[in-house]
C-alpha cells in the first residue's frame, strides 16, 4: 500500500478524535508489536493490531475503520494487559468498531460478526435479556450460510433443556428500550 | 489631555541568573529587538523570589511583573524553580481574589538558549499590560497620604 | 557614612554608544543620584587602559562603591571585581549594569535606550549603596578520598587518585572487589575476556600503597561537607581475620554446606557457607555466610555465642593457622572513622529482578535466563566452563531466543528508560553463542537497535551478517513451556506477522536498575536521585560527574545505565575532579551564601526555628543550633547555615516568613533598593 | 462530658503528668467563656465545656506567659487540634510536650460559627484522651467545604478590588489578627523588620493591602481555619476569606489540607515535579 | 461450630446461566453450593442483560448504561456486594462502574438513560472471589467426599483477569485462585501453560473456525499436562470447550473426551450435593469420570 499524506488527512486528526472519545492516546505507542505477538486472533486479521494503531497514529481513518481486524478482535484484552506503554488496545478496538458502524464502513467480510452483535442487542432491546433461541434464530435467518454449522449442537441443547422456547421478558423491558433510545 | 502619547507600562522582571537572565543576554547578542519597558532584577534563582518583592514592585508603581526562570528539571539548584512554582500557585490566586488582574503578574520558563522566547514574552507582557492600562488601583492608594518609603532616594 | 560611588559608562566601541547616549547617562546619573561622586565614560572599559582607569579612580576619588555600565555581568563582572581588588576595594562593592545585551543591542531608538540605561544604572547605584564587603569562604581540605563501591568504576577512580599521590579509602560491600565486570565473559565490541582485563586492575588496586581497601563493609554515615567529610564505615563481621588468613582454601574445602546458590554465578552453581565468591577474588580470603552456616544457625536457635556452638566446626578445625586460628566465629561488626576531603560514589546497578514478567514465566522456567546468567554460562571460568548448556538438563540449546528490552522501555513495569547496554550485549551474546554452538540458531527480538558508540554499529551488524543471528522487530508477548521446548510468541512488525518459535533456551536482556537501597543511600549522602533512583548529576551536560552535593562525585552505573568504556571514562573524570580538589590545602568559594540572623541577647536571633528553610534547602545546608544559657539549658533552637554546603540559591531566604535569613550579595536591602530605584513616573 | 473532663484534668494534675490545663472557664455572662489555666487539682471545677467555647486555646502554646506554667494539657476541639499538628510539624512544640484533651464537638457559637458549617473534624484527629462520645467524622465534598468563597469568586475583577479596598481601608493595623493566630508565632513579624521596611506598619491604605496579603500568604498551607483572626478583628474585616481561599488553592493544587495528617509534608516546604504550571508560559 | 449470620449478597445471574439457557447448570450449581455453605444470594430484582461483548463492541454508552442499571437496582435494594458468576457480566459491571466513576459526563448520561442514580459503592464479585472471600473455611469443614486422584486443569480464560488494572483480581499471568479452590475440594491441580488463554469467546457462532482453533490449543495443552478434567468459571469458556469439543476433535483429528466442569460443580461434588442436582447431566461431554472420582 501507499500512504499518501495530505493536509486534509492531517487536518482530520483521527488520533485526536479517538482520544476525545475514549481517552486513549495512541501517541504513546512506540510500535513494539507486543500486542500483535500475544493476540490469539492475529493470524486471521488483515492488519496486525499494531498496524491498526499505526493507522490511527498516521490519521488513516478509512484504513482503520474498514479493516476486518477491528471485528476480529475477541476482546480478550491480552494486548492491553501486556502493553508496555499502557495503551488500551482492546478498548481502542471498541471505539474503532463504534466509529466504523457510525460511518457505515464496517467490513462486509465480517458481516457474520456485526450481524451477531445486532441480533444479540435486538434481543436485549426487545426482552431486556437474551433469549438465546430467538437470538440464534434471528442471526441464522440473516446469515443463512452459518445455519448448517450448528445443526448438531442446536437440537442437543434443546434436548438438554438448554434452549428455552419462551423468551423471558423482564418487567422493566420498557426501561431497557428507553436506554437503547437514549444511547443511540 | 486629549490625544496623549501611548501609555507605556513599566514592567519589573525578576529573573534567575542561570537561565532567563542568560536568555535575555542571548536576545541581545542576536540583536533581537523588543520593547524597552522592562527593568530586570537579577537573582540567583526563582526560588529566591519572595512574594514580598512583587508586592513591593506594585507598591512602587509597576504596571506589570514578569517572573522567569529555568524550565522544570533544569534548575541550577535542582529544585529552586519547583519551590517557586508552588509559591506562585497560591500567591497568584490570592492576588486575583483581591481583585488584581492576574495578567499583571506573568510567569515563564525561559532557558539560556531561548532568546527568541524572551523577546516574545517581553513583548507579550508589555502588550497585555498596555491593553490593561496603568495599574491605577494600586497607584491610587499609593498617592493617598504620606509616602511610606523612607528609603526612597528619588525625587 | 554615605558611600562614594563611581559610575563608569562604557561605549563598547560603538556597541553601546550607537544607541545609548553614554555621556547623557553619565551626566544624568551624576545629577540625580546623591552619593555618586564620580562619573565618566570610556571607550572600552574592559581594555587594559579601561581597567587602569577604574583602578586609578578608585584610589584618586576614594571610591567605596563602583557601578560599571557595560556588557552583561556574565562577560566581565569578574574582570572588574579583580581590578577593584588591586586598588584595595572589596570586590563585592562593584556591580555591573547591563546596558549592552539588555539595552543598546535590543533598543535601536537612542532616546529610549538612553532613558532605560539611566534607569538601569540608577538601580545598580542603589544596590551598590547597600553592598557589603564579603570575604571569600575558605575551606580546609583533607587530602584523602573515599570511594564507595569496588566495581570497575570504583577501581579505576581509586587507581587514578592513588597514582596522583593521594590516599584512597575504598569501601565494598561484597566480600571481594570486582563488581559486575568480574562476572562478565567477554566484552564488546572487541570480545576480549573480561577477567583478563579486570583481574590485573583488581590486583593493582589491592597492592597500591595509597589504597586502603575495606571489603565486606558498608557506609554507616557521612557528615560534613566539601573538603571535610566525616565517614563512618561498618566493617561487617567476616568471621575471618584478614591479617591471619592466608587464603589457603582448607576451610571451604571441608565445609559441609555445599548447596547454597552462588551469587557470583547468578544461581547457576553452588558455593559453600564459608567461601570466596570466585577464584580470583580480592582479597582472596573467605567469609562465612552466617545466614546459611549450620554453626550460626545452631547458635541462633540456642541463643548462645557462635563460638560456644558445638555444631560442625569443621572449618576452624581445618584452619592451619596457629596458635590463633584465622577463623573467629565471635567476630563482631566494627565501626571505623575516617576523614576525607572528597567522595566518589560508584555503587553500581543491579539486574532487573525475576518475577516481574509473568508472561515470560516470572522466573519459573529454568531455561529462561537473564543476560547476566548468560554471561556466567559463556564465561570460561563459569559453572559450565564456558560451554553453553541449558540449566534444566545440560543440553546444548539449538535455538536460542534473545528478548531485548526486558524491563527497559517498559513503563508498565515501572521502568521507562533505555538500559543502553542491552543491544550491544545481546549482539555479543549471539556471537558468543554462535562461536560455541556452530549449528545453533540465534533469534533476537528487538524494538530498536541502539548501538551508538565507536565500532558498535559495525559490531551489531557483524552479529547479523557474519554470525547469522536473525533479528526480528517486535516484542515477545509470551513464553511458555511445551514439552521440553519453550514456545516464544513474538511479532515481526516488519512483515506484519505473529512469530512463534520453538526454542530451547530464552535469554532476557534484563534492564539495569538502580540498587535496591539507592534511595536510602542517597539520603545518607544528601545527594539527589532521579525517578528511577539513579543518582542525579549536578548538570546533565556540563557537570556530569558532580553530584548535587559539593565534594561528592559520581562514577559508573549508579548514575544511570552505561557500558564499561563509558563507566571507565566517567570514573577517570570523577577522579580528576577529586585530584583537582585535593591539590590545594584550602578551597576558596564565592561568598554568596545564606546567613541566619543573629542578635545580641536576649533575642539571640529573630529565627523562630520553624525549619521550613531546612526542608526546602536542596543541599541540606541548614543545620539546627541550640542557643544555650550558661547553665546549658536550651533557650531556643534556631537555624544555621553551613557555609561549606550552601550554594547560594536563596530558597531559604525567600521561604523564611520573618526574613531572618538573607543571602549575601542579594540581601533584602540590596533587592529592596533595586526595586525602589526603578523609575516609575 | 464536663465531669469527664474535670476528672481527667484532676487526674493529670495529681499524677504530675502535666503542670497546667489550658481550658475553657465561665465568662462574665452565660454566653461567654474565657480561657482558664488550672494548675491545682482542686481548681478543676472551673473547667467547663459548652457550645460557647469558640476560641482556639492553642494560641497559648506560643505565649511566653502560659509557657512558663510548664507542660500543658490543652482542651481542643477537632478544628483546634489541627493547629497542634502544624505546630509539631513546624518544630514549635514536641508531641510529647503537650497533652491533648480532645473534645468531640457538634459546633460552637450562637448562631453557629461559620467554621462549623462544613466541619469534618467533630472528633479530633489527634488526641491523648477523647472527652465525649466519639462522633463519626463526615466526609464533606470539596465544593461544599469552600462554598463560602463562591459569592466572592464570582465577583468581577473590579468588584473584588473595590470590595477588598473597602475592607482593607478599615484596617487600623492593630495586629490583633496575628497576635491571636496560633500559627503566627514569629518573634519578629515581617512588619517589624525595618531594614528594609518591606511593609509600612502605619495605618496607610497602601500598607494595608500589603500587610493583609502578606499575612494571608504567610498562612498558606498552614492555616487550619479556626477563624480566630476574623473573630478578633475590631474592624470586622472578613480575613478568613483570604485564608480559606488559600486553603482551597493548596488543596486543589497540592491535594494538601493543613493539620489533617501529621505524616504529610508541609505543602509550602515541598513540591512535586508535576505541580500545576498552567499559568506559566 | 460457630453460627455465623449469613451475609446477604445481591445475585446477578446474567442471561447465560439462568434456567433454560445454555449454561443453566452453572447457575444451578452456584445456587446449590450457596445454599449449602455460602452467603445468602438474593437475586437482583428485574435485572437485565449486561449487553456483553455485543454492546461494548459497538456502543460504549449503551454498554455502560445496560450494566449500570443492574448496579443501581442492587444499590436500591441495599446490597453492598453483588455476585456475578458469569465473568462476562462481572467484567462488564466492574468496567462500567469504573468508567462512570472516572467520567462525570458519562455518569450523567448514563443516569439519565437508566433514569436512576448510581453511587458506585457496590462491590462486584466474580465467583472465585466469592468462594475465596466467604467459603474456603466452610468447604474445609463441610467437605464430605474426597476425589480419588482427580487431576484438574484450572482454566481462567480472559474475563476473570483482564484488564488487570481495573479488575484487580489475582495475577493476570499466573493466577492461582482457582487452583486453591480446586485443591480445597480435594482434587489435584495440574500446572499447565494456557490457563489464561482466550477461547474465542463470543465468536462461537459468528466465527466458529477461530473458536475451534483456540479451544483445540487449550484442550491439547490441558490433556498433555495430564488433566482428567478442566475446571472453568465461565459459561462461554464452558460452551466452547464442552459443546464444541466433538467438532474440535473432528476438525483437528484428535480425541480428547475431557469433561469440562464448573468450579461450582466441583465444590458441589465435594459437598456431596448430588450430580444431577448440580446439573452434571447437562454437559455434552460426559462427566461420569469426574462424578465417579468423588464416589
């Protein structure tokens, strides 16, 4: 890739935007790569975690927000735990995902993951809690290709009483709905 | 009284010997011009500046004061400027609380290499204080009653 | 009563006179300042004739105060004050009014410059009016130096001073001198054997007529000041009489406690309870490790004198010295008093502790070793006779991973600085390893390679180009055991990938840290230390070997991480500072020192003894003094300035609420006069 | 509570633990109290304790007259006790040379003194004996403790100046403020220094500003807010506002509260490398 | 024996371990053990889902608000401590609590969203913390069964330990709390290397391939270290290691068949509470070998 730095890029000050939103100062990162070294999912990522930080450092917003990496981060927080400069990398991924969704830049290749999050939250919004079966249902409807992979597990769970057909609504589900509204 | 000449504030600067005084010398060596309103009093260290000096300067009629020394960590005496900074941290709000515009007392760290910063700082202080006008409040009480300074050798 | 003040206004060629009407300045000054009895202007005041003019006029006019309106005092204050001395005027009655750098050169408008110059001159004449005669402070010098620490820094400094003809007292807390350098295998960038260059120096120091060595000893206290330090040295009980012992080895050969981890071999080998740290130790005489010796354990348990214990006693029985044995179980600590004029602190560093890096096993894996441990493995006199073997099973490792910056550049582990030496010693380690294990593979994880030194870059490149070490740019996140291998999870940020290496051994380039007791030690000496507990030099650029206390100098890694050449250079520099200091019988110092008010009885002093001054003084120069009545009862306790320690910053004076401390040369009256003299109308 | 106090006082005198008790005694009217100095065990009934015990008796620790009486036990409220911490830190008294009779207190004065309005030392933080039922000390938020300053800090520069000029104009330089202050213990006050005379000791308005500012500054990081200066001021100058302002700045900038913790380093005799320097260019 | 008044602790089960959910046996066994030896657990009234990864991964404020609502509910019921056995929940609650404590503005927004105040003085406990703080003596006193030669690998995963500066629970690289509990039940702890590795957590449905790889490493390491079973305290770890185990075996062509048991189940077995009542029959991988060891 070629990084072209223009005044426009510099003016946007992506790093500052990230800092204002999350308090995370990527300037502290000196690119030692320890985050990448310990990342269990790095092997699947299109950019290594340290490269994502580099994008933020250089103001390459699009590159960061369209990456698959931010969606593949499993939030295991190993990176933050071991970062010598105390950069909260896992938390940075959260912010980048948020921004990515806001700007409509989420990478379509990781649609499974974004759809899952959506299905999950929809269930919470609707019932106040997760109804695993209905959440699963919504997810599988939207990502039919994944339907097969859990063919064995689903019925077994049902037979062990581990999937309830009845969604459990909490009393305060309207309050929860209002939380969703207010936190848009 | 109509169109009188521009008000020229009098600024007293208390400088440490090792950094800012040398910085001011450097501005001279570089022939960097600045406004002539400042009168420098040299001390070994900003840590040696008692707030009484500032009060006295105002009493005498200074319109503004600059206190300047070494950058944190560079004090010739290791910690003098840190102690000074503590003092100003309480003294400045106290004056402000009494109704003295804090812009009349300014503080800076200027190293022996920062001739340019000295010029900027002095011009900044002079301009700011010029805009504020003479420190009439203080000068007014100065003129009520007898002059208290028995030491004065001026006319 | 009043002073007769002379004012000399310098033209400085046209440097001043081009923008300042010097004649007018002189005239106005004379006219408006009563007490100014003489004014003149001169082309070049600093020239010989200019100085002569000054000298003559002081005499002719009977001047008791002088103002020179000229260039910055930084240029010629000294010149003019010296000239005054020649005319019998105390130099502290001469003040400089800076009308060049701070006036003529920066204000092109002549009337403006003239007005300001007149002002500046008046301020100085007012100050001169209040100037007092001051005498330079004379300090007697004890011509003996103390060196704390017997590593390469201490030894080098001791030899330099001793060769210069002065007595040196050397204190080393371990049983032998030598320090870390004695532990090293080879040294970069030349790969010569550390022992071969170190041992002769150790011997030379031990045999030098001017050096008195106290090993197994520590500093108990240091008081006094530049030229006059009183030092108490604690000679810890060695249990062996150094005068009687011949170092014949009979005792340690029979000692039954053989399983004590050797500190010198970094725990990779064992030693006995009565031991010499290493074969080339100096003095080559043993010490009993009282913690581990079974006789001492028994005595502690029974609460009896050690010599009354009947347990073991094999060493004393084996001692061939007669009639009095060289081993003395009952020996006690001894305090020695010495007076010295200067001190060099060369207390060295310690290697980062195990356990800080849980992700690398936290000291749990035998085959994850530190840099110093690798030195012992690679040393020909080490536990493996220089063969590279894994500590766990003695196998020759085929893949060795070196991890740099372990504890360095890692603020999350409380250590933000670069240890400076690791890049080089890791490169050296890879070479030593490859020299000894030809088919082996060395991998180095690094963040940056920092090899700034003569021949250093070439050296590290040699490790890569000629010795075939593979450098990977990235930090290691995790080391764990799988079977008899160590899995190293690292990154190579240059390819943007995770790197997993199945290694046989891992070597951590552990940080150089300040000694554990550095903080307490610094307080004992009243020297300053930085956030990492390394001792602070007086000025990072211009006074790199001076500590914050006059007469105390720093050498080696106690001041910050450094390698051997740099340590030796600094030790030499410190030694030369000490030699300069010891070359005169008396020292003269600028008399700009603080003074606490003293009065006649019954007041004695206006000081009320709140001791804020003591707390803010950066030099511990404020002492407390009891003012006593004739019957010895304390009337009041007040502050007193130790002139030997005071550096004249004036912090105390500004802190004192009752203004009972003043700074000579910048006293209250002088500053008051200056402020008062500013023309405000 | 009074009984407990008297009993303890008697015990201390009888056992020669102390030579004198500094305490509160009855004044000319029931709403008044006055300091009493009890040296004989039989006199302990002169000691009282009530809500009119407003004074800070620790001021007698600096006075020659009272010091002559020997080792004191001193009755202190939580606020007054802070003075002793400062006096110890400033080497004016040794801990072992004063016996602290702490009294728990729910506030003094009628109406309640300002200093009691945001009290967080109902139970003294230092004492040898505690008289009265222990009261759980509240934690009071920063803003609330300095609420008194709000209306003044809000004033414009000119309003501030005018306010204080009006106040200082009333000053007659009687120095009651400094003589009552337990922490103004200098033998020679700065105004008494005449070579040079930094502060005009006469009742000139110019000297008034300098004097009052200096007095307040000299208490920065030290004043424990007993408000005695303000109480004794014959001109009713709200001196404590200045002290409180400085206490606020000291706490805000250095996280230091005078007299609260004997192990804290004195705020104005130490520094931190990361002290605020926003105002320094 | 001393009769202690039972401490009252707020119980926040979270979605995954309630009845009829994927990990209900964890909830069941936690409650059974608490009845037997623990403090009194009182379910927080009308609690809601903490939002889990899906919320914090996509909307920080929402994630915080969802968590804080539960804390506020607990505060209103006067609880001083909350037990959240699911580490996803405990981690989210603790992080949210810290985030609002550090950020006034966020706190205002959150309080506005949940329409309740939040003081932030409730302490949130994970299950290991609860056992360590309240039950170690009781386990020693009331243990009825001692397993015979049962070697357990304690598996912590991510959420109990990280981020360590916020959670402040145990050593993040080499934790030992679970081992201490395992040993209290009479089982033997095996030392193994991957006890803090990530199992892939929330990717179980969306990126099953990742989960399979990570869990394979973990299972392999535990089995190689000689473990007879793996103890966990996290429903997600359990789901990935237990439910996915057959698939892992197929994918990586190695037979593990290693039971994955909740630490609460182990305690329950030691107290002889009965395997069925602890939900040990609900596992995908047969737990009989573990149950038998306690026979």
